[in-house]
C-alpha cells in the first residue's frame, strides 16, 4: 500500500469530493457491502481520488488494523502464562540447569533456556529450521529426546489436553501442542516473530 500521511489535517470539514465515484460513503450502492467492509477496503486499496480528510481517517483505520493482532496475541500470552506457560517454562529452566552442571551437555542447556523464553510468550512467535542445521543437530536431538525431550513433550501434551477440555481454552491447548516439535528437536531450529518467518520454514 502506498504510504499515507500520519499527521491530522488542519481542517476536518466535509470536503466537496470526499471519495471517487467508485467509492461512496456507505458502499451499499457501488460495492453491495456493509460500511465496515468498505472501510476495510479503504485501508487495503484506497481510492485514487482522495482528499486530506479521507487520508486522515484511512490512517486511523490502518492503525487499528495493525494493533488488533498484537493486542490479541498479548492477551493470549498473559492467559497462557497464567494457566500453563509459567510452570512449563520452569521445567525447561530446570532441564537447562542440569545440562549446564553436566558440562558435556551445555549445548542442550542453551537450547533449553531458549525454549523456556519461547514457552513463556509463544503467541506472535514461531519456530523454523536453521539453514545450517545438519547431521550434528539430528544426533544431538536424539540424545536430547532420551534425556529430557520426552518428559517435557509429555508435559505439553497433558497441558494441551487439559486446556482443550475446558472448551474456552482450546486456543491455548493448540499452542501447547504446537510447542511439542521444538521440545523434541530443539537443535537446528530458531525462534522468530511470525512476521519474519521464511516462507515454508515455519513449523
């Protein structure tokens, strides 16, 4: 979308030509849809003939549209943290500390701490494979599964089932299930914001 000015115009009085002939105020005649649908279209595909007032209101809708997903993700993360994320993250921290104490398993400890941060705040982030992962990561993941991965994955499975049984907690249960793959194979992966993931690389 072409960039629009974010400053409020000096006057918001009704203009002589607020919209182009293809874009009326209600959308009922030209678009056959509700006003909310037309407003959404104004954000994604603004009409070419537009004055300062219509540009200002387009900016307001664009800001609301961009804030919406972030607000929902933050709310889900807070609920997740309260009802399951905190104790699961503690389990990863415990596994990480054990790995650090064993010295030879320090790489597993680093991976466990990385996943602990992801488990605390999973919504809005995803896991994707590293471009440089190879045979070493595969062997390391097998060792990880035997030592820690299986019981951490079991914890996510039980947590997800319990949340799904509440019906209202189904989105949280699905998030718990989504973390299981990285719980079993933490090496050779990276955690990135969902907006920055590579096409086809996310889990």
